[in-house]
């Protein structure tokens, strides 16, 4: 069972400056101690001097008189009961950034959150996380955060600011002037109540939700089809056949962590299952979801509507030959065979297209089977047209006051100029940001909000499914929760926690069946989750519309026009979290590029325009954008990621990539990421893109083994036949070592891994993996302990993409161990390939001799752990004092010149073993979870004791699909892979 | 005593013992020439560049080099193996040729041994500087410590430590024991008091007593007997760095003999490069004759051919083994992105030495000098090809990368070249470059005057 | 103070002949100093074969044993560590170091024995009888300490007969 | 000074042991139903109460069972504040008398409290059936053997202390320089002046001085970065001897997290104030030092203690593992802290020292169910192939036991 320590930290009387003594930053020193030492080190330390010049005979005498620096231990004045120094507590919370939603646990050590883990109790995310959720803890320690309230750019006190704001609000309200509250999608019922309270005080207030990742089209289509604008909840786990029109539901579409979990539950084969879903994906660029599809068809975005119309016609048995997709009749047949258990989804923001999709799903009987209209997904409630209208009104001077809460339209609204000019016409402009952003430099009052790990909140992501956020740390800076600000301006002096409590007591407690509210509240806050089970009972009936008319209108555009396909990638997403070095250094799952966005083109288009990788092009006279040739890209489609090119957000995002939001097409007030008929021009020069993988073919080697479902059912080891042969030849002159007690192993189901990269960020956070910056990635020196290899296979125009997470394989006959001259890397008696950083002298021999190339070398002083001063290499500012607070104190930060690598999260193993010892019991299977396995939304990674034949990992090792990479070398890896199975045909 | 009448004399000119002494000591006498000063200035400047590069490496880290996550070794180990190879000629000449009673070694063994020692020092520099944490480099020695921790005797790198240090130590005493009688000569010829005192100290009190000579001969012979397998073992062990690994292109059983012959090949080339210049500059043409050079060229043909055969054998085995990784590694060497390095190696090491089959070429000083330079270059590239092209594309294509050296790496290489020439130039001023006593001992049997005497 | 008679030859063949004659006269030279090892001199002087080879052998054996057993001790007793699944007592891995230690000990033992036996070493102060002995002269040295004048003159006579040049009496 | 103090510790120990032994024999005569648990539970009480001594924070407990009814005692011990608030006159009076320092509540069962009361009645001794039955001859012999063993151990410890003292007193710096001078003079004489004729004298002198220089360099190099015998002056002159030895406050009373966390925890000022709210004058330092604590409390600035036991950053050490799971006594690593006025680091905390202990210390193999996973070891244990399971047999000498 998960440890449950999550209690309120409300009464905590510490501040981060007091996180003293005990423990310790990554290099296991307190901030204060660091400062003190820094002071002492102003003069060159004598010991450093000696280190510089090495040991000579004479120096021994000098050394003998050398004193150790004095280290202090400063206890708390009053030690809070919740805190046991040196021991982690977990608090349930929720990550929601307007698009991604995750129910999480926050790991807190000595009063500071250091890691995000998934909350297994959640029925929605089930313990899975996304890369962004994992990385969100670093935003807490963003050294560019607003640290205090600002009036006209000058520091002010909250009370002074409140006075000025209230005066202005009352003045506007008195004259009947319009006040607009602009927020992203709010799924917090209490926050909505706060806004309602605010509107009550200032009746001219209108609340507008603005999503830069919009689902306007779906909402509008549903309004027509069902009479209510909503996003339904989808059930990919119930779908046997999924047809997706460019909906990247595993990566960025609506609720990817939830969808990943559902999708994968229907694709795992090892636990006695023999069926899996089939997934057909039609898209222009190569997306994460497309790369996982059983069948991927390149489809130009501008022809999407026509293709959907073609599918509709095929389904109603009409002629469908002249559509853009030749395979459509076959797809239609498959869909008809899977009536009621299929799901057709589409990412279009065009409501007409979504209407046809609705019609198709209705035709196939998918409503209330794989799509639930009673339970609504509450993300993306924004309406593009309303926002567009607001901008017009602003420019017309019709809005007097505007409160921008957690939105950044100056950056992410396509017509940024109009936003700026409009803002200038409002007499009162307030922003409530967390991270530094562009819009706040155009407002009068900046009222910095708490980071979500510092604040209370509640969420209702789906009808009846509630989660909470609670503070895991006392506010680091002089910030105030946005809700409290609003309440204050509304004249209600109230703590937001109490407000939530009251709201819940009044609205949600009565139906909960609990006798006392305190019991109800404490239990739910502890779990972080409350499933009321109450859904909107209103039946939604499908209303027939003139689909034929719409289908008729969906004409095929000129094939040779070039389409621009803008998308959100899985690292920085909409750009809100761009100033996060972990995310910036995260390689894209498809192109393996980090620290930049780029225009992906097809080989054919590149040939036509004479382009090669890293050339520059302009798109509609904007840019220039570097080019990457992407296999599988539709011939005439150029894909470009949004979320880059921030201007005022901090060093790790400013000027990284190019802002593509101006290229978003505004049509009838709707945002469209796909634009037809763009003009591209090659321009002189080129631009280097940092790529973590530069060779894309497996060269025919049996590294990632795959098969098809059909073959698998006949022969379970299909695709893995070579293993039998290899095993026969494995011989050694030495007897095989055996391991008593524990023999740790890891099994990875390649069928489940979708390449979402959550494991990489989780690993970096858990193990203090340094961020090295673009220049070092260009030199192929990224430090990630786990990487996801991806290879292309087959037809270069539409290749199959296969991927494989690779970390240290913990070989029992490890080639690296034999060659280390100083015994810095050895094998533990639990089968772990150990690396003692402090013994390493950095010959890199182990790295050379590792067939998997998973060892990483500290080429520079990335962590400031080196004994020399003045040679720090930290372009991402990861070693500034504030950012250092995220370091895991149980893991040493590695100095310059040292090899490091995956340790199977040894600190977690040791900690769990100790818990078991103290509790006087045996370790339970599944109790030890590595950071990567914990983070995985699809549970592709299973960790455990191979000696225990009943453990999940041992069972997976016994599976016919299991194999070890490069097993023929007889290195006896402790990591096994299960072959990837594709469902190629019905 | 029978002397083959066909053989050219090993010492030209009608020399007597006194003349021999005078001739050989002449480079040490008087003020150095301006060429010597120019040479040492140039070499010193190069060594300074090495010092700068070392500072960069130690202070800022190995990141100042062009290495990456896949390629952990490149110029560092290339240079290391190259220098160790060069360091093979001296002891080979002294020890193995002594055991085979090759008289022609007497004129060249001293300087070749000195070259060996300097080259080993240069070689030893690279394993040190390539450590990420040089200041903790002492961890590599098995010394008693409060950690209760020793070293890993399985590691070829540790074997290297033992092999290189033993080789250096044994070569040093071999060289010095041989040098003692000559230092005695220098002492006795010295006119300056300080000089006399210094050389007197260094000569260990040598008098030329018959008993001493008798024992001296014994230990020379036994040391040669010990040094001979040592020479062979050193490069064998260096080759284990690669041969015992799992990387395709490294994991090759042919490496020990292949490396040893390559080492002798490159060592002789370097000896030739140096001596062709030295004999001219120091006016030692009578002692280092074309005859010597031709003999060395013959060894170059032999070892060069062995190396060539080794290259071909590797290729054959890569194909014949049927291991796809191995096959690819060799295909990649010859036709991959580093093919240019491979073909430079093939040209310099396999084709050029074959020109020595022509007597005209092998007795031409100019041709020999040029070819010796080619062999030096070729052997450097051989190591580069082995180290870098094997690593840059190994098992998992996802990790394949390319490597490009940086100025710091070039600086380190240039620095060791500078150090090498600086020390060599100092050596020719400080010690006799030819073993005086040994030349005297063969003067009668191989000297020109004596030959004439026998035939007249 | 020691007293010597020295005499030199300019050619090693004359030297050998001279020594033979002197020996037949019953006068054993204290020492013979030559600029290079003269072939046949050992035999002429009746020097025994050096036992330095035995020192080398013992040194080598000690070195080899120390090398091997030290490694074995470290790997099996002091701190047995699992390196890549190899057994703790991994004899093949011990060979290179054992070999190197053998050679090192043998060479050093022998050279140290050589210096000690010959009383050579840094700072050793030899008696230089003739500075050209390291150049081109072959010198015979006779000890005349405790010898009366007659014996001395006998030696001088014999030397003259044996073709020696530059006969000197040193006190 | 510290060293001298340490050497006294041995003889003190012997006396204490003797009294414990004597007490154990005597207690057998007056025992009531009572378990060793009482002694454990009484640790908490001991912070403020003496059984026979003078009044500490709270009144002496001698004869308390006669003064008060058992019922009242149970109530009061369980939650004194409740009793006071209920207006119980005795309780209110007690509270007033004792400067209104609340006695913390104790979540104990009736049985446990009765147990403690019995323990108090016995004068703070564990009942004989648990401690020691009336001694038979055989047992007395055993006792004697035990005492002998203790004496032997004591002698051993004294020898060790003398060693430590000698080591500490050796002035390495001076010795090093002197030896170096001798070496240089001897070499100079050997080469130049030749005052001493016999050359073996030179040889011997050179070898001896080289050995001494080598030894000093090795020892100093090994101690580089270590702080054995480190005994800094603390900002507050706090005596563990007074608190832990004389007042018998349990280590865990202040170092609260030692069984739960990697760090033992240094108590916050609030822990000090539990008692020093009242105790304003110390036995040795008078009021001066305690005033510092009070000042810290009043000004809200924590006391900046100087860390004595420092491990390098790359070493992971967990107190809970050693104290809770491994059942080690604090003394094993920290020495007899309760005998020290000023705490000193007695062990060098080197890796070799850790390993040595890991290699000889047995784990709780039979008693802790965690180790059931080691099936092969259990089999061997059962077969008698192995007699004991030490930490290194279950991975105690793995690198990643401590370095990660």
C-alpha cells in the first residue's frame, strides 16, 4: 500500500530559508550552510589549493595542519509534528494546467516538494502521469516567478494594491462599466463560486473562459447534436476499433493520461489476454498517437473533412470511391463490423466536421457505449467566438476592467497586436499569473498567484469526479492565491481553504452519505479524491441534422496546395510551462529534437523545394523556421509546434524556438490549427537542431522485436524466434552467479509503451539528472538515464515507428564492471549494477564497453559539485539556489568527470526494504516501484524481484514474448522486453 | 674471426678507439648550434600549448574535448597507443637484437632507448589526462587505505598501469645500466670541474674493471632476456584494452600479435625519422650508416607486412564469423563516414612500406625519411580507426554518433610531440647518443679499417 | 694508503697476451681496467661466472608469488566484489599483473644486486688510475701494499717483458 | 582533557555495573507483578520525575501510590490536563505547586499504568522473575564470569583509549620535520662530508627516517577530511553527561526521529523548554548557559549547533536502519556520549570502519520476518553450514548500500 501521510501543512510556520540543517540539498547541505560556506570560500581554500597541485612530499606537512570547515546543524525552533527530518511525506493533490489533468501525490522532504507521483486511487488517471505533470514541481522553483505584487511595475503591498483595485472596481461598477474576468477553463467548483461571488459584488462582470488549446468545434457540434455544449467522456478501453482523424489522444488531445490508460488496457496481451483493439489513424504530420497506430494513413489536414464525409458515405453504403482516402471503404466495413464497440474521434475545431463525426458515431451506435454524453469531460470549456468578440470589444473601448487570471493572450492569441491595443483601452487591467509571462507587462496590477503546490483548490474534471489540491509547501514568495484576491476584492475577507470547506459542506457533503463533515473532509483530502457517483441524469438525445448537406459541402481542395499543420507537442505543450528546463530538454518522441520547434516536411516536398535537414524556410513570410525531414509526413503538409518562442518568461524559454501562434488561422472567430494554401520559401542559412538520436534505422538488427496479433495468436513467440537459437549458444567458462533473496529485474511491455516521455522527466526528478542545454545535446552529451529509442521501419513515405525505452540493463555479466580499474562499478548481491560516483575517476572505459550505451559522463561541472570554483556549466540555471530545492536529498549530485547511470532507483529500493524491516515483514511484490514505472501512464514498466516466481516481473520474464536486447552477448541483462504486437487486420 | 666479406662495414672511416670517443662525444661539447636552439624553442612552444590544453582539460573538464555519450575515447587513447607503439623500438632493438646478436644495433640502441623512455612518458601522460577526475587518479594504485578498498585486477586498464610502469622502469634501468660506462667516459673527458662532479655522480663510480664488465655483460644479457618478453607483453596488454571488450571491431583475438608488430613497425619508423636527421646534424654518418638504415628498413618491411596481413585477416574474420555487428563494423570502417581515415591508414601502412623491397629506395635516405613519416602518420590513423570507428557505430543504432576533435585535444597531442622533441634535444646534449663502449667492442669485427686489414 | 703499480696497453689483444705472460710469471693483477668489455678477458683472468642470474631468478619468483597471491587475497579475502559475474578467484585475470610483477622484481633485484656487489652507486668515489682508461687504454693494476721493494721491481720487470707501456708506481 | 576523561569512564562503568547487579539481586525479594515493559514506559516519566531522588520538574514519585488512589493516578497519568480542568482539587493544587508545567498525556492502558506503578513501588527495578531470580550457585559463578569478562573488556577498552591518547599526543608535525632534517643530514653526510665512517649507519638511518616519514604521510593522508576526536565548543555548553547520565533522560527523548528517519534529529528549542521552562540553573554552569536557551526561545532564533559527526556528501547513512531495524545501541558508533560533558567524535567514521562492523555484526536474521526472503541463507542456517548471518552476507558490503 501507498504510504499515507498526506495531511494539511496549513499551520506550518517555516519558510524555505528555514529548511535548515537537517537535510540538505542535493549535495546534502542546507541553503544556509551553503551560504556560510560560500562566504568562507571567498578566499581560496587551502585544501583546494592542494587539490590543484596534487600531493607532494612537502604538502603532507601542510595538510596535517589543515582544518576541516565547521559545519553547523540548525534545528527547528519548534519542530512541526508533520515533519520528520530526513523522511518523506506524501500529500494528495491535483495537477491541472488548463489542458492536462492528473491526480497526483506530492513527495515532500523537509518541507519542500521534490517529486510528483501519480495517485493510484484516481479512477481517471490511475497513478499515471504525464511529462508535464512530472515536471510541474520544477515550476514551483522557477527563478523567474513573480515574487511580489506589482503596481505599474513597482513593488507594492497587498493592502495598498487591494485598496487601489477595489476603488477602481467600484468606480467602474458604479458607472455600469463592463468588467471581464478572463480565465482559462475553470474546473474548480469553488473557484467558480468565488467568481460568482465576485460577480455578485460587481454585477457588470462577465466571466470568459479562454482556451489556447480549444475544443470549441466539439462543443458547438454537440450543442447542435445534443442541445448542449459539452465535451463527452470517451471510453477507449471499450472500443475494439478506434478511428482517429488527427486526434492525438495519447499525447495532447483533451485528457491524454486518462485516454492512454484506457487505450493501453485494451492492448496489453501478457496476462492471458488474446484480444486487443485496433487503431486506425489518419493525420498529416506524425504524431505520438499516429506513431502508435496499427494502421496510419497520411491525410492532408485540408482534406480531413472530405475524408470524414467519405467515411460517412461509405458507412451509409453510398458511393465513396472519389474521396481522398482510398482505403476508406475498407475502414467503413471494419467499423460496421464493430458497431457499438468502435470510436471515431477527430481533432478538428470546425463544428461542421465534428457534426459529421457525431453522425458517424451515432450511426455506429457508439453513444453511451464508447462515448458517454451523461458524464462530461469538463476540460476546455472555452468558446473561441466569445473570446474573439471580447478582443473586438476591448478594441472598441467597451470593456473598462479586465482581470486576467492565468491566461497569456499577448503570447498565445493569434492576433497578439489586437490584444495589446485592446488592453490599452481598458482602464483597469489586473493579471494574476504564477510564472513570468508576456501579458503581465501590459497590465497595471500584477497580483502573483500561488503555484498550485502552494495553494488549496478543488477540481471537477468529469461530472461527479472531484479532486483536491492542498499546499505542500508554505508560499515561497509574497504571493496570494488568486481566489483569495478575488474574494478580497469582492469584499469577503476569507481564507480560500475555509471557502472551499464551506462550499463543500453546503453543496457536496449532504449527498455524500457521511455523518460528519469533518470525517468526510479529512478522508477526502487525505485521498485527494471524491467520486460522488452522481451524474447529470438529464438524458441527452441525439438530434438529427442535415448531414448529407454538410457532406456535400466537404469538397476536396487542390492537392498541391501546401497545408500548415500546427500542433502542441508533449513537452512544452501550449507554451505555458516553456520555462522548464526538464521539458525543454525532453526529446520529442518522434523527431528526438529538443530545445526547439521546427517545420517538419516530407521527403518529397523537401526534394521539390531543395530542402535538407536544418535548412531554413519561411511560412507565409513568418519565421524563419528550421526544417526537418520527417518520414511519414504527408506530401504537402508542413507541421510546426506551438508553445515556443516565448519572450518574457525566463532564460530556458526566451528565444527558444519560434512563436507559431501568429500562424493560427482565425475563421469566424474560431481558432484553426490547420491552414490550407500556405506559402513556403527557402531562405539562406541553416540552423542546428539538437537531436538525441541521429540514426533512425535498426540496420536489420533484432533490437526491437515485433509481430502481428494474428501471428502471435498462432505462435506466441512469433517475432522472437531467434531467442531460442541464441539461448542454445549461451555458454561461459565460469559458473553463473546466483542471487539469494533479491534479484531485481524490470520487464518492459513494448506493446504498452506509447513514448510519452513521462518516465524520462520522472527519472530526472528522482535522480537529480542534470540538464545540459542545447549546446551539449548537439554534442550528443544529454544525461538522461532512461531514453526512448525510436526506429523507422518499412516504407520511408509512411514508415512504421517502433520504440523502446532503454536504461541500464543491469547485466549480471556486465561488461562495464570488468573494465573499471578502480572498482567503481560492481555488482550487488541483489543483481544491481552499482555505480559508486565517489570512487569513479572517469576513464569512461565502462561507457565504451557498454553495448547499450546507457552510461552518461559528466563532461563539465553541470551540478556545481566540483571542487574547483568557476568552472560551472549550467546554461539552464538548474544550480541557482531556488532551483536546487527540487533536488532529491537521497541522491548524490555528481561532480565533473564522473560516470553516472540508472541505478534501478536504489534509494527507493533501500527505503522500501527499510520500511519492511521496521515493520517486521517480508517485502511485497509491487511495493518497490522505480520512478519510471511509477510515472508510466500505461504501466509498461514493471519492476520486481526475479527470485520470486509469483512476482509480476518474473511472470513477464517467463512470457514467450520476453526477450533481452543483445542477449547473444551473454551479458545476462536484468531488463526484459515483451515483443510489440500490432493488430494488422480484423 | 670470420666476417662476411659481402657485408658493408658498420662503422665507416679508419677509426681508432680514441677517435670513436671523440666523435661520439662531439655533440655534447661546446655550445649548441643555432639549429638546436631553434629546435628546442619550437618544441618548447609546442609543449606550452600542451600545458594550456592540460589546464583546460583539468579545470573545465573532458567536455573541452569532442567526446560524447557514445564515443568515450578518441584522440586521447589513439595518442596513447601511438606513443606506446613508438616506445617499442628502443627496447626491442636493445633487447631482442642483443639476444639475436645483431651487431648493427650498437650504433642505434642508445638513442632508440632514450626515445623509448621519452615516448613512454608521453604515452603515460594520456591515460592520466583522460581521467575525468585526474586529481583522484591515485585511486588506480593498490595502496593500503582506510576504505578497505583495492583495485579491480580484472580491468585491462589496470593491467596497463602495471605494464606501462614496469616497462618504463625496466627500460629505464636497462638504459641507465648501459649508459654507466659511457658516463664514465664523459666524466673522464670532462675538463670542467662541475661537469666532472655531476658526471662523476651519475657514473656511479664506474672504472671499467674487468669484474664489473663481466657482471655488466651478464646483467645486460639477463635484462635483455627479461625485457624481450616485456616488450611483447606491453603492447599485448595494451591491445587487451580493446580485445577483452565487447565492442565489435575491438573484440578481436588477433589483436596482441597485430599490435606488437604494429608497435615495432611504428617504433622503427620513428627511430628512422629521428636518426636520419640526427646523424646529419651531429655528424655521425660514420657510425649510423646506410647499412644501419637498410637493416631497419628490412624490419619495417617485415612488420609492415604483418600489419597488412592482420588488416586483411580482420576483414576476413568479420565476414567469415557471420556476426552481423562485426561485419558491419568492418564495412563501416572501409565505407562509412570515417572511410577517409581508413584509407589513409591502408595507404600509409600497407602500401608505402612495400616500396622498401626496392634496394634503391631502402638505401635512399630521403625516401626512407619520407616513408618513415608516412608510417608514423599511418600508424596514428590505425589507432584512430580502431578507437573511433569501432565506437561511433556499435550495437544499438540509436546511439550512433560522430566525433570531431577540438583544439584542446589537438593541443594535447602537439604538447606531447613538443615534450618528446624537447626531451630528445636535451638528451643529445647531455648523454652520448651512441653507446661508445659497445661500438668499440664491435669496432674490430665490423669497422672499416679492420675489414680492410683482414682483406689486405 | 694503498700502493699500486699500473701499466697500460693500447690494444686489447696485447693486453690479453700480457696478462697471460704475467700470470705465467705468477703475478696476478689486482684489476684490469678496459674501455669496453674485452672478449676473453674473463677467461684470461679466471673470473667465475656471475651469480647475478640466480638473484634475478629469486627476484622473479618472489615477484610472481607476491603479485599472484596479493591479487588472490584482495579478491577472495580482503573485499570480494562481484565484477561482471566473474568468480572471485579468477586466475586468468591475475596473469598480466603476475607477469609484470615477475619481470619487475627480477630486474630490480638483479640490478640492485649488481650495484651492491660491485660497490657502484650514486656518489661512489672510485680511484681513477688513468683517465684514458675509459677512452682507449687497457690498464693493469697491481696491488703492492705489503709488498717489499724486490717484489715490486719484479713486477715492473715482468710488465716490461709483457709489452706493457707506461708502467707507473703510485703511492 | 577529553582523553583523560575518557579513561575515567572505564572505572565509573564498573561501579555502575556492580550496583545494577546488586540491585537486581535485592529486587528479587520485594517484587510484585510487573514486567520489563514498565521500565521502558517509565523512560518518559523519568524526564521529570525521580523515584527516590529529589524533586525534578515534577515531584518525586516515592510513595506516590500511598499518597493517591490508584484510580486517580490512572486518570491523572493518562491525561493530567483533563483532571485539572475537571476541577479536581488535588490536581489543581499539584499544578499550581509545580509552576503550571503541564504533564504530557500518556496514551497507556490501565494495565500499563498499573505496571508502572508497581515499578515505582519497587523503587525503579524490574521485577525479579524478569530480571534475575534469586541467585543459585551456578548463576553466581556465571555472574562472576560475566563480571570477569566485563573487567577484561574494560581493560581492553582502557588499552584502546591509551592507544588513542598516544596517537593523539604524537605530534606528527614536529616528528615529520625532525625526521626530514635527519634524513637530509644523513644523505648529505653520506655523499659529501662523511663524518660517520660506517656506511651501514647511514643506511639504517635513511631507512628508518623514510619509514617514519612514510607512516606519518600515510596516516595524515588517511585522516585528511576526517574528524576523529573532533570536539568543538558548542554555542551552548550542553552536557550529555548531566542530561543522559545523571538525569537519565533517554537519547530518544530529544533525538526523536532516530528510529524513524535517516537523521536522528537535533531537538528544537521547544524540547529544551519542556524542562528548562522551570529548571533555570544547571549543576555545572549555573544560569549562564540555560539563559542562552531561554533567549533562543524568546527571540525565536534556533540555536546553531556545530555538527560533530559529519559524513561526506556521497555517503548515505540512515539512523532508522541501524537503530530500529539493526537494533544497534547508539554507543556503538557515538561512544559513551552519556559520559561526556562535551561530545567528541570517538570513531573515525571511515569506510573501513563501517565495513569492519558490517562484516562482523549479525543482522536480526531469525527474529525479523523481512529476512525470510533469503531462502538459501535460511537453509544453510538450518543445516548449520553457517552459524551467524552478518550484514555483509545480505549485501552489507555492497557499494550501493551507502553510495547513491
